[in-house]
C-alpha cells in the first residue's frame, strides 16, 4: 500500500526532474524517467516511424516497473506518470508514426498494466506555454531535442492540455510555471513545496 505517492506531470523541459529532486531532499523516494543514456530515445527523435513502437513499449515497461517498486516506499515521487505515456502514444498514432496495429497492441498492454496500478495521492501537472518550453529546451542543449520542429513541441503541449482538461484518475493540482523558478528562487521553491504539501496534507519532511 502506498502511503504518499506524488506524480509530476508535464511536457519535456518543464522542470519535472528538478521538482522531483527538491522532494528527494525532503526524504521522498524519487523515480526519474529513464531518458539519460537512452539510445532508443535519441534514435527515435531522428527516425520516429522506425523507433516509435519500441520506445513506447520500453517506457511503458519501465514506468510499470518503477510503480511496482514504489509500493515498497512510504513516500514516493514519480517523474512522469504511467498515464502520461498514453499521451505520447496517441500523438504518435495521430501523426502516423505508430500504425493502427502497433497502437492497438500498445493500448492492450497499457490497459492490462493499469488494472494493477493504484492512482497516486496527487497528480501535479506543471503547465507552461510552448514558447517557454522551447526556450528551456534551448538552454539545456540536448541536440536531438534542438533538432525537432517547433510544431512538435506545440503538438505535445496541446495534447497535454487536452489530456489534463479531461483528467479524473486522481486528485489533480495544476501549477502554472511560466513565471516560477523553483530551482533558483528560494521563495518560489518554498511556495511550490507548500502548495503540493497542502494538497496531500503531509508533514514538511518524511522519515
């Protein structure tokens, strides 16, 4: 049984990993998205049609694996939740980079896994304007992200907005982060910590 489970949701570059690291300082077990040293991810950005399906299965499997491990910890925080995986799969299907058969297989596997997944205590959606996403992507300088068309980031952000406008799986907290720098501004950092903690009604630290 998970005592406290927080999922941090949002598009690429919004600050999910940074926020997870802040809560790691408070004693939470962090589960980071497996993007570093991920050869499939980099290959996907250069050839989406070829690598979309194996990458989606890879991420879905890893997210389920992390969820199963998180059950063993009294307080956990997830860098992108398993339900967000569906956003990417649908977007790839709509853009023709996943064919219908691949998408059907993915959805069947996703649904089978979700029968064994408990909803989190709180889903935190970090909302941001696409223009600011693009600027943050430029700042962190990952080559395969920089070489994507601007339309890709607009499409992704649009799909996120649609998804979370219809979201009902768990309690949801939406935070607009366009003007929040919780990494470098201590006041902003304290504000976002308190905002999340107030929504799960948990103490300042976790032992």
